[in-house]
């Protein structure tokens, strides 16, 4: 169906009039549909509410190529990040220019209709090199996501929005760009500095942003990212509650809190510039930039990927064109002698500096230790304690991995009985064979399906862990990729203990109660792990147990001792 979308490029949003909504709903019944993933939903929302102004839809090839090469749209407008809709090859080849595509959320609710202008196969290696500065997925998580989680075919075109993605949580914090413009105007805020964050904020952050805002002469718009969590992030409700408590520490009428569903790319300087342009659309004429802004390793101990200060230099260098002034964020540390926070570069050798790392903070929360008031605000600590109860009150999952016959099922049953007798947490046993019958009966033993099977186990275990239970998982789990996915899903909610049952193949063959190895060697069955399908030993398990040397009861005792040492049981 060939048509032009009924959208003015100057509209406050790309949402159509309510009378056209009914027409589009009827039209969409016969249209091809795409259920968007979480990343795509984030992009769609910011397109529809004009946070991505001047974009009226997904980029075509000319804009896309210009953004990669020059950090500008084809007309010269500064825009550093490709905003594209990735689809399968089958869907892309079924769409002609002028056709329409219905865009839906993960429950099938119609959000928008895309008037297709073009489809093409992207060179994702070239895109990665341009956006991230490398095409190696092993050294940059953004490259890994682009190459493994993003489709190779892109669809461009203008959008007609019916509804923004639904967010029943914290509606008062989810202002659109036009709403924030009006809010700032009503408060008389002429100069507003945007501050984006994805982590809990403490006393050092308050000292840092307050100093930066006062030096720049601005009010403060604190806008955390919501809706696109990464492995290890705190749950959304805890994060927002912490931000609400953090805001109480600021002077009245100086700071406002909002949420943004921005699917960040971790692209360093480009990321910082992109975020600055987006904040301009929200009504900010200043944007706070740290020296390692947008770096993929900003929250861990690894060396930064991008040069320190590069993000600040890029945003500062384009201030005249973007209309957004770069406000540098300078790290601050607590000086005990002065009982106050001082800019890190101003600390002298005679000063006593105190700090608590993110890992140490989590340890103190999990072991119910004191969090000093110089480090964080009581309200923030109270919210964090709800998310990080003492370990003996947390849920946890144990993944027993190893070859068939290594003793996983026997050990799992002993642990199950032991935990049930303790009677302090609900316990669930997810044995490999039981899961195959009840959760993954349609799956084959291909690599893809084996990874999916462990991913399903990881999801179930994460739900059990989140609800303060114990999950004992005993699949073969032969691939490191699937075990890593399970770890990421579980560890954000509680403990994750990977136990490598390292019994050698010869021992497992002797135990062969199912006759599996005998059938494999006779050619009766194919794809048996350890025979004609590989087993990748874990790279960093919490425990390694060789069951040729000890009994199942002794192995269980090793695990119980480890759990006691780590504070999960007592």
C-alpha cells in the first residue's frame, strides 16, 4: 500500500490525530508486523516523542552513511549516532518502497506504522569501526551487541505514531521533550544543565554536579536512563527510588528528576555528543560531561577504551552548532581532615582521602555492615538495603556443569535434600533431563538449541533467585556462552555459584548408566557432548570438583562450606 505519512516535521511529537489512529488500526490488520525488542522500543519512543529531533523516522542510507563518516546528517545537521530499524532478511526483502510496516511492542500492541522508503543490508563491521573505533567484539561490548544482537538488514522511512510505549511505573517522571520545555519555562529556568546517569548516586555525585551547576550558572535536570538495563544493574524500582531520595539533598527549585528510555551504545565521545543533542531537545542548553563519558568500562576497573577528555573535547568543539554548552564534571573525593568533598585534582599529599568502591559498597550491604553518612544519604542507603539484603536472606542459584556421568544429578539431589531440611528458603531442582522433558521438549541438541536450553534454565533460576529462593541447576551446559548468559541473568538478583564437575571422559564412560556413550561410539546417536560435540570447560567457576577423587556427600560438603564462607547460609 503506497502512501505518505500525515506528519508535520514541526509537530511536538510524531503521534497522529486520534481520528487517524482508528484508520491506522484498521489498515494495520492487513500489514506485515514487527514486534520490537527492548532496544528497538527505546529508539521508537524517542523518535515518536521528538527526543531524536530532527529525525522523523529511521535513517535512510544517505543519512546513515553521512552519520558514520561525518557525525552529521546528509543536510549537515550534527547527529553522531545511527538510528536504524534492524529486521530479518526475509522481512526486508518483502518490503517495497512505499509499503507500510506495523510496529508493535512485545505483547503485540500497535504503536506505530512505518512508511517504508528503503531497505538495505548494512556493513556492520564498517558501522562498528566508525561508531566505536573498533570492529572487534572481544574488546568492546557495544561492538559485540551490534554484531550479535542486531540484524544485518535495515529499513528506513517516516513514522506515524499511534501511542508511545506504555510505562505504568513512575508516569510523573516520564515527561516528553515538549513537557520538559514547558516545565522549565513555568519555573523560570533559562539555563538548564542536563545530567545523565545509569548508576546509583551518592554524596560525591551531589558535590560534583552541584559544583558544576553553580559554576555554569544553571538549574539541574537529572535524567537517569530507564528501560534498557544491562547485566549487573540494580532493578529499575530500586534505582528510581534511590534517585528520588538523592534529589531531596538539593536546594529547592534547583533540580528536577526525569527518566529517559535511551538505549545507550557506549560509544564514548560520540555517545556524549549524542546525549547532548538529545538534551537540547528536552530543553537543556548545557550538558554535563565526564572525562570518560560513554566509555564501556567506566564502571569497572579495566582501563578506559577511549582517551580521557575526548568526550568533553568533542562536545565543547561543537557548542556553536548544537547550542549546547559542555559543562565538565570533575571527580571529587572525601577528605577526612576537612570533612568535605574536594576536587580530586586539588588533593595534596598531606590530605587523608577516603572512598568506598562499588564492590565494597555491595559487600557492606550484603554483609549488613555500616555505610558511613559521608559516603551516601540515609534514604539512598535504605533503598539499597531493600535490594541487597544480607546474603543469608538472599536467593541464590547453583549451576552444576560437566559431562554426562560427572555426578551432577546425584550431587544436585543431595543438595536439594540438604537445603529442604534447612527450611529457611524455598528450593527448586532444575535437573537437565527434567528440564528437557518439561521446559525444552521441542529443542534439538544443536549448538543453538543447547544454548537456548541453558538460557531458559537461567531465566527460571533468575526468577527463583529474585524471589529469595534457591535454584539447583544440573544441565551439561557445554558452552561458555550459555553459562555466561545464565550468570548475567541470575547475578543481578542474588548469588550465582558455578560448580565445574571436572570428572574426565574416561570416568564418565565407566559410569555410563544411560548407555549414552556406548550408543555414541556405536554411531547410534549423534551430538553427544565429549564424543562428537565439544565441552568447553568453565573459565572462572566458583568451585571445581573432580568427582573421581571424592564421594557425592563430600562434594556437597565442599559446596556447603563455600556457601557458609560467602554468607549465603549460616
